């Protein structure tokens, strides 16, 4: 009686060090996949075109920008990175939920064009805990840690723009919560065409 | 880092015969309770005041209507039935999720005053299936069944006013879905006060 074939666009952000990458991998299954980004940087060993990234030259990337073929893009260390629309939309049409694990500014650009997306912000149990995780990675000195923490503060200032907050106290709890969000969002009446009468 | 102490107001409706009552009972646990309605009808054997219903006389009930102490009310077969605000709000304040299993018109009245509630409409797998369930109850003759089916059509016409559609193909699936909706709604950013910085 209820039909909802289109997949969900899941946009997941959170401060660096919060564990987004691990959470996103745990969410993958037959119906939920990761988006594949485009980049102009060179492939590294073992990276496969169309799997790790879509590798394009700068000219092609600029044409994609001009033709509005990217959901969001940014320049970082002299290279372009972005999310190709065609890949995401074809997967959504197939009924797959597509995860975009992107930073807050990209997410805000996506939200302007795709308000129907599900915007999830991953939070650490506490800032102290997050600082410990960043320090725990080892190599960084005091000034690097301070820069990171300032970036965290900036990222957190966007949190209220997201639909859901998920605390990553334990990976399995965060994953369970996001799977509940997926199940609930699929049941939203405005996503369903119900054959009512 | 995230705080969300207030419980959810869960308003659950659906055509008669769809299995709402069974589903609602299965949802009950330490954090999710049923609202207790008020009525002016006489208690039946075994019904306890404040548990089955709050039993009031008509004068008291009318005073409650005048004082806006009811979330919704209706007259049925010469008696009044309604949902007392005080009970529901004190339980929400305690952090309990409170279920109102009410018919569509009552639900629409509640929605006007409590847009933050979670409005869930239970659907049968098909109208045919629902008709079979109604017939399966036995005693009713053709004209009673026709009246019931007309009422079902009327009730279904309100479905799109609800936030979520849950199909009752199997009780355990419907219960699992509603529990996912509860978990997701608790994670909504606009219900959480996050201690972000």
C-alpha cells in the first residue's frame, strides 16, 4: 500500500577526528552506498578510477563546474575536489541511499539544492574527548593541535544546520542510530506515495 | 555532549481494524507509556480510575473543557471522552514518550496545538486485506461492513496530515519501524540542546 522507491541522500559531517569515516563504512550494505567524489589530483597506488575517485584533468573539472554537473566542489592545495551529480542521482533513482561524507561548507552548498536530503552531524561525547583523540594520533605538536581545535570549533558552529545530531560515544551505537534515522526517513509521509483509496 | 530530556508526544491513528491497539501495547516499555483518557461513562468491571480512564462526571468534564485542560475531546453516544493535558505534559516533562492512540479528528485537534508531536498513521497492506480483517471479526452483516468501509475511506483521507506512514503487514515490523521513528525523532537537532563549544 505504501511506495517509496527513491533512495535517501545522506549527508554526513562532523569535526575531524570524530570517527565519521569508520561510521560511514559500517553503514554500507546492499541498499546504502558511498558517493564517489571527483578530483584533479593524481591517483595514488591502488586507487581505481570510478571507485576511489573519478580522476579528471582540470579542464574537464572546470567544464563540469560551468555545466552545473557538481553538487558541491572546492579547491584544496591546488587541486579540485567535488561530488558529481550524475553518479549520485542515478543511484538515488535506483533506490539506493547515497552517503556523502563531506565537510560543512560543501554540505551547506548541497543543502541549498537538495533540501530533501538527510543532514546528519556526528558529535564527539565531549570536546575534551575529541582533543584526546586528536592528540592520540601521535605526531602533531602543540600548534598543530591548536589549529585543529580551532577548525573543530568552526565546524561545530554549523551543527545546528543539520537535521540530526548523532553522538559517537561508540561506533556501534552511532551506526545503530543512523540506521534508525534511515528507516524513519523512509517512512516519512512526504516521501511516500501511498495508494490510499 | 547532547541533551534531550523531554519525551516525545506520539499520536497514532489508523483505520479501525488495522491493529493499532496491538501495536501500541507492544511499544510500551520503561520510557514509552500510553496516555490515560478521561471519560464520563461509567467504569466497567475491572476498570480502575487513573489507569483505564480518569472517570469524571459531566460537570467536571465541562469545566475541564472550559478551562482548556483537554488536548482534545469528543462526545460519543451521550458521553464525553478526552485527553487530559496535565497527565500527558507531566509525563513528557519526566522524559517519558507518551502515546495517544486516537482517531483522526482528535489527532488533528492535537496537531494544531502540538505541532512538535510525532504523528504516525498505521496503514493496512491493502484495503482488501483490511476488509478481510473486518469481516474476519465475525458478527457483522453486509450493511455494518459497508458502514465500516466508508469510515475507513474517511479516515484514510486524513493520512497525509501525519508525519509518518507505517504499514502493518506484520505487528513486529510495524513496532520495529515505530521504534526506529522514536529513536530518530529523539536525535533531531531541533529537539536537542547540544553543548557544542
